[in-house]
């Protein structure tokens, strides 16, 4: 009986750990995709701004930050 209980508990723990590891990897991938989109958006904004004559000092400061 103890062997059966040990095997069942071991399998449950293994499956639980695998579930959490897979879930955390998906969250990391989602975060990486989100960061890539943000960087691409910043690049597009910067490229568009470089082609325009901008006189607003606040906007120029924001572009310098990007």
C-alpha cells in the first residue's frame, strides 16, 4: 500500500512541477514578444520623427529618451 501511495504522490508532484515549468516558459515568451513589439513601435516612432521638422521642446526630449 505504501509503495502505491508513494508512486501516486510522486507522479502527481512530477506532473504539477511540469505544469508550472511549462506555464512559466509561456509567460516568458509572451513577455519577450511584448518587449519586441514595444521596441519595434519605438523604432517606428523615432524613424517618423526624424523625417519631420519638430519644434516642440518636450517632444524633442521624449525623442532623445527613445
